[in-house]
């Protein structure tokens, strides 16, 4: 059978590596398709999605507001902060009002973390000082005085205390307090609409099967993900994977879809995105 090659973009992080383990290692059948795995940071993937370059990609939910005309959301692969999420850290505790007057190191302007930060501060990006820094250099930026506050994502959420930083606010916890306990929608997988609808469903099922395989073979999938764990041991990597690969990842469900509508709706209301997009899922 002739195989069609599809580009599949995802972050070089333990949770994404865990999700796509079975596809990367050909552990499940994918008749008719092969996947070219493209590992890049989420800001770069967001920018590529804006240009419609990749067939399938992990993207920030923030970015989805700008690419919904080109891409549909896949039902699996979500990263949801259920009571936790991106964190604001500093060398000493700071209040929300104080944070708004400091320079903040952020991991990219199209990330959901950055959109959540604007909602938290109650002001658009132009009204507070910030500097874009690669996510894995944010601690260094704050330590060296390039910024006063760091907006951290990925494994930094588990290691900031060892780095000597104080937690000023967990934006996932804040969002839950403000919005009826809803999770904070951070990332999702999307598929380009140039792929016919019937094929989208087949491909969607393959990606879901890959996640199911990893959850059923957790130890070996976590071991595979350690290559991208940036100093985390197996125990810490397993904890991180559990934060972002769970029941939300298998399917958003109505509560997950409501979380996205609320997140982007609040952003649209405050003029932080052009408009609230219709959520189009591959069903």
C-alpha cells in the first residue's frame, strides 16, 4: 500500500514525546500513512500554523484563535491545567499589582500562558513591560536581571523552588478560582482543513490510539520521553507527564470545550484576540 507522508509538529517535551511514542516507534499500525515528526518549541509551531505549513500540529489554544479558518481541533491531545498551569515566579513574592509594574520574561506572545497572563493582569500586552525569552532560559533571565518576573511553562513548574524562586501566582489555579473550577486550556492538536474530512477522522483515530498505547504502556513510554526531560529523572518526568496526559487528553468532553469557549471568549471581550472563533472539532 502506498503511504502518504504527513507532517506532525510537536514540542520536544516529555508529555508530547509520551503521547506520540507509539507513532514515532511504529508500535501501532498506521495503514496508508507515515508521520514525519517535527520537534520545535510551541512558539515556533504556532508561527508555522499561522502560515498553514504543517498537516498536523500541537498549538497553543491562544494560537487557535488565529488559525481556526485553516485548522480543525482534534478531539484528543489536549493539555489542560486542571487546578495548575503556567506560573509567575520571582526572586521574592510579588502581588499582582507589583507584577504589572515589573518586566516579565514570557515564553512567546502566541502562547496560552501569555494570553492567561494578560487576563490575569487585566490589561493588554502593550500596557506592561515584557520580554520574549526561550522557555528554557526564563529562570536564567530572571536570575541575571534581564527580567524581574518569569512566566514559566513545562517542567519549570516542578523545579522553580530548587532554582531558588518564589511562586507569585499559578495561573491555572487562578483561572479555576475565577471560572467555576474549569481547567485552563493550554494546548491542543490541530489538523489542516486541506485534508478531506473523512481522512481527518482516520488520522484523528490514529493519534488517539497512540495516546492510548502510551497510557497502557506507561513505564516504557515515560522512559522514551526522558530524552526530552531536560534533567528530570524518571519519577519527576512521570509526574510531569501525568499533569498533561490524562483524561482531558483523551477527549476534551463538554467541560473541556466550555473551558476553551470561556478562555477565548474572555480574551475576545477584552480585545486580546480579534474575535472568538467557532470551535470546530474532528468528531
